[in-house]
C-alpha cells in the first residue's frame, strides 16, 4: 500500500470543534471515562448500568 491511512478525531468543546490531541489532561480523562462508560453500557445493555464514581458519590 503506497498511501498511509490517517485518522483524526474532533470533539465539540464549548461550541468549538477541537482536535482530541489539543485536549487538556483533565479533558482527556473525562473523554476516556465517557468512552469506557458508553462501551460498557452498550456491551451489557439490559443487565447493568454504569456510572463514573464521581457521579455516584454526588448522588448519595
């Protein structure tokens, strides 16, 4: 293959389209938590409900 495949990802951050490479460490962590929660929720649909620990502690 003589062409490289390039993949870029962007998010909407406060109304501005932002590359995931430009996120702060805190924003990257929040994105990772959200992605993991969405993945697990879909994987176990109808069996479990997943929430980040911070949200769980705020619900008490």
